């Protein structure tokens, strides 16, 4: 406001005073900017899509079951080899055959634990690699580590306690987790790069 115009665009009101252009009648006033939504945060009310996680699509029960059958098949082959060898030693000596058989039982159980180690260290067992699956931490999306992978394998005992119902949880669970997955806070993703059968499947 001034008693005389201060530049181009100034206008004179009925009170005889001069006003700058931004105070002219009908000029819209600036509005306060709304705070921006935090980066990476979901919009209010946004729902998680079924079968999806923030790390990618979740593996369905059928694909996980096939991957598990492949793993079991590898271990069974190892068991058959062990049985043949222990039987051969039993022909020579019953005691020797029994000891070799016991050794292969230990190796048989160790194979499952080793596959669990691979799940933690690489995100996948041989069967999971062939089917294009990957196990990650539910909250981090990262590999859970070899030791935790072994514990996760042992935790599958929980899935078997009551008529093996825990193994079927992915059929109806929103996150497609088994009970062991829930305990260990892991999810299994699908649509990952697939691997063909090779020795590399069994390497850490």
C-alpha cells in the first residue's frame, strides 16, 4: 500500500491508496502445500495383494511341494546308494554292514540339514533352484544365513506334529507360509531364475 504507484501494475483503490498487483481484487491467494507422502510408504488404506509380498510374488503350495519332492528324490538316491554299499559290507561282516548302514543314516539326515543350509546361504535348495523359488526373510527380503536355514529345516518338525497340517498352511495362508516359515519369519518367492540340473545345485 502506498500514496503513489511504485511500478507497473499497481492499482488505486476507492480509499485513494495504491496497491501492488498481487493485492488486486480477484487475485488467488497462495495455498499452503500439503506435506508429501513419505517415500516408500503405502498410501492410507492400501491393502496387500493376495499372493504378493513387498519382495515379489509368493510361491504357491503346488510349486513348493514339487521342489520338496525333488529334494527328497535326491536324498533317496543317496539312501539307495548307502543301502547297496552297507548290504555289500554285510556280506563280509554283519557288524561292518551295520556300522556302514548307520553311517549312511547319519549322512541321509545330514543331507536334509545341508539342503537347509543351502536355503539359508543361497536362498534355495536344489529342488527350489530347479523350480525357480527363493527363501528370504519376511521383514528384510534378504538371505537368512546358513545357520538359520538349518534351524528352519529343523523347525519343520512343527509342521508335522499334528497330522502334517503345517505343511498345508500355504494353501490358505495369506502369506503362503508353513508354520515353520511363521516361526522363522521367512517367505518363499516364485518367478526367480531357474537352474538346470548340475553339480552347482549342491554347492554353497
